[in-house]
């Protein structure tokens, strides 16, 4: 604790965030203009990840708050797609009737993320755009073959897979996530060995696929939902490739059974 004139006793950590400009646009165009023109802009959705980043030394020049922007918080059906706005929170998303009707297993998986205190603020967009290997939505959405629809500061639209998003460094606004709705859809998420290894499996009329990740590795897509397609070098600082292949195969087998794949 420190005694600060005019403020009284405050925790040292409360003083560690240095000053930054704050802008609170109302429209998507104004967000894009801020991304283009403001010094070192950082978008703020729920702020749950950014708070943690402050503690590791991140120092944004301009905080661009998204809380007043219209059009980022809806869930809707489009032809063949379910669309989830980037600001939809972990609390609201899994309870939404469209999610419960069309993608109930994904809704259940999303509902497992984080704790009550965080879930009301944390957004799907922040989870994805943090590009943090410990966060789970990139894995879930990889298996679902979702697309992340982004707007660049110039207003161009980009549609990226979750894997492509990890490679993209250019500043952009994630507008929404588009998840294909297909005949015969079934989905399973196995996180009982988290953080060592997690696996999501999806089956539909186009085939089956799975994604696997660890606390330290971004998701890898397993074609045909087969552990045989896992790269030989899939290891992380605490688990060997041999161990992850064995543990991953167990989870994959459970996930395959969940979605009605046998053998
Ligand atoms: C205690 C705790 C427990 C947690 N447990 C889990 C867990 O079990 N599983 C899990 O997956 N996650 C977990 N998390 C992480 C949590 O899910 C993320 O912190 C959260 O989703 C981030 O969302 P946010 O809205 O707070 O993002 P913010 O902190 O506002 O932003 C995060 C990053 O994304 C960027 N960003 C945000 N929105 C956009 C957008 N629309 N377009 C472009 N960039 C954007 C920001 O600039 C920033 O870089 C946990 C977090 C905490 C604090």
C-alpha cells in the first residue's frame, strides 16, 4: 500500500498503469479511424485480458473502447451460417436461443470458459484477438471451421480462419465470427486434461475434423479427426511429442465417440 496525496491509501498495482488517451467511438467507422490515426491504438472490449497484459508491461498509447459501438453485440442467422458479434460475452453467448438451438454442444463448451466474475465482461472477440495459447475459443472455432470477419483501418473486409488470425499482425477490428451450419452436425469438446492438452471434434455432412492444443501451443487441425495427422514435432515446454500424442489420442477417441465416429 502507498499513501498518495489526494487519493489516500492505494495498492501499488493501482498505480502501475501509466496514462493513456481514451477514445469511445459510437460507430464502426469511428473505430477504424481511431485505428488508423491514433498513436499506438489498442481496442478494449471487456478489458479482462488487457488488465493482465498491463501487469506484464504492455503500455498502449490510445485505448479505443468498444463498449458504445453499435452492431458488435448481436447473434444472428445468415444463410448457412450462425453469426456471433465480437462483443458477445462468455456469459450471454452460450445462453442465446440461437446458439442453444443450432450449436448446443458448442454453447455448452463455451459455457465452461472462465469464472462468473470474468464471464460477464470477457468477449469472444477479446478471447480470439488476444492470441493466447491458453485461451480456448480458437481451438473450438478451428474444429467448427469458423471464419473471423475483420475490418481493416481502410475499411476492407477480411475473412480469416482462426489459424490465419494467429499469423496476422496488422491492426484490425474483429467484427463477428461466422460458424457454418451444416447437415448432420455434431460437436464435442474434451478439456478434462486441460491445461496439458485439449481436443475439439466436429462431424457433419462434409466430413470430420478435430483440433488439438496445449497451454503453450496454438491449435493444430487434425484432418479426418485422426491423431495420425498430428505433426511429429507437436510438443511444448512441459510435455513431449510422445506424451501429447498418447494423451491427445485418448481425448480424440472420447471426442470421436461423442460425435458418433467409431474405430
Ligand atoms: C480469471 C480469468 C480466468 C480465465 N479463464 C479462461 C478459461 O478458462 N478459458 C479461456 O479460454 N479463457 C479464459 N480467460 C481469458 C478470457 O476468456 C479472456 O480474457 C477474454 O475472453 C478476453 O476478452 P475481453 O473482452 O476482456 O478482451 P480485452 O481484454 O478487452 O482484449 C483482449 C485483446 O483483444 C483485442 N480485442 C478485443 N476485442 C477486439 C475486437 N473486436 N477486434 C480486434 N481486437 C480486439 C484487444 O485489443 C486486446 O489485445 C480467463 C481470464 C481471466 C481473467
